[in-house]
DNA sequence: ACCTGAACACCGTTCAAGT
DNA sequence: ACCTGAACACCGTTCAAGT
């Protein structure tokens, strides 16, 4: 188990390298194997399938998205930063978007990111339900901006408007 | 040209059928050919490549998204309807999302949709620049909601908040 | 436990050759 | 103008067999 986990880790890293270089098409079991000095068939000892490996790779890069500290007082800039970090990670690894089209991701890293976002929204004073919706809206917009290749100033406009709307809802409660 | 265009049209329709049935993986030139009673190689007379065919198919279904009339007075419900129509089209043909990851779409149908959205935003009284940003924000959110599999009530929250923000910007101008 | 070799059932694309 | 056949260089996955 310790040895095997290490191998799987190596395989995922090599897969990410391949994906970053040539996109989703360039991840083939044969190519990946030869890069690791191994047969394509041998990969199946460590990984269930190409499909599964892709999901593992996607969750891994998701885990590289920085999560800003929660102790700051302003929730808006934190949300903006998280959206921007997520968007730029998705643009840096566009194959993650392709991975999402084959199956909704919910690896541990992705879940940790979602929970962090939710925590920020709750800290703003929104009700639990509104915070959940606000958090989901932010990821939705960030993911959409990557897939739709939305230019940065447009992203900023959309996010600001969204948060303005959320803030109005918040103000209406007090 | 008349005959050939008809053939290309048939090929695209058959491709869409295949894609709707089994997703992006199930569109193969060989399978498509055999469904049309033709060799895979023969398809290349009508279509440049599989990649190209996929983009043609995506633009075709984009063209099936209804565009609401512009004569209504309320821009908000029109925008909400357009976002909802787009989202449900994307969910009905999830392979369009995969197509977007291989290349930003800009077929005629897609462009017509974008222009319609822009026209609605401009009719609201926003400046040209703000209208462009608002329109882009709406597609971004709709596309994101399909890829992120955002549940419908969450989509509604996000879109309402976004439009609240836009409306505030509009009110500030007058 | 981990890996190889060979096999199966596929791919996209090109291109000479047919009609 | 439109299509076929054959070929090339690939795929993912399984599985007996090796160590």
C-alpha cells in the first residue's frame, strides 16, 4: 500500500504533464506507460481506467488552487480572489473542463474547495441557504468563464454584479 | 452544391443523433458512415474532419435554442428565459460542452444567439459597454450552470442576483 | 505484488482506384 | 462528383503467463 500509493501518485503526475502539454487527446495509456518506462497494460495494476485516471488528475490540479485565509474581515475580496484563482487554474489546465463533461467531479480536493467557499459565504452573515446558493453561483460563474473563454474585464463585471445582488439580499435582511 | 449541401445536412443530423444517444465518444466516422450506408472514408468528401463535424453539430443544436421576441417591455424576464433556454439545450445535448472544450465555438447560430442577447441588454437602457458585459455574463452563467450541473433553484438565485446587480448599475446612471 | 506480450475490437485519416 | 478498399499509425482493455 505505501509503495503502490507512491506509484499511483507518480502516474497521476505524469498524466498531468501529458495533459498540460497536449490536452486531453494526448493522454493515452500507451504514451503514458512509455514515458514511465512501463507497458500500457501495467498501468491497470495501479489505476482502474483511463477515465478514472483523468478524474484523479483533475482533482489533483483542483487541489493546487490556493484557498485564501478566512480571518480577513471582507468577504467580497475573498470571494473575488477565489473565483479568480479557480478560473486561472482552469485556464492553465483546460483539460479539466473536458474531464467535467464526462462526469461531475467530486474528489476530495474539489469538495474542500467548495466547503471553503461556503464557509466564506456563511461568514458574511447570509443564511445557510443563501450562503449555499451564493457559493454555488460563484463556482458556476468561474467555471462558465473558463469554458466560455470570457475575457477578464467581463468576468470582473459579472462577478461584481453578482456580489452586488447578493449584498443587496444581505442588506435586506437586517 | 445543392446536392452536396443536402448531404452535409444529413450527415450533421445523423451525427447529432449519434451524439445524443451515446455522447461524444460514440461519434465515430465508421459508425456514422455505416448508419448512413456509406464508408467512413466517404464522409471526408462532405466534411473536413471529425473535429469539424463536431463543431458543425454543436452550432446546429445551438440554433435550435428559441430566441424570445424583443417587443416585450420587460428585459429581465427575457434574459431569464434566454438563460434558461440555453441551459436546458446544453443539458439536453451535453456533448456541446465537450465540443466547447476543444475549441471556442463561433458558428453562425451561436453568433446570432449572442447578438440577440446583446440586443435585449441594450434595450434595457444600459450603455453599449455595460450591455456587452451583461450579455456575456448571462451566457457565462448559463454555460457554467450546465457544466457545473448547478441545480435549478441555485441557477435562479445566481441569475437573479446577477440581474439585481446589473439593475442597480442601471439605476445609478439615471 | 507487479509487469510483459499478445490479442481483441476498435479508432481517424489518406489515397489510389473505381464509377 | 462521389464512393470503395486497403493501408497506416494509432487507441483502451483483458488476460494468461512470467518473475
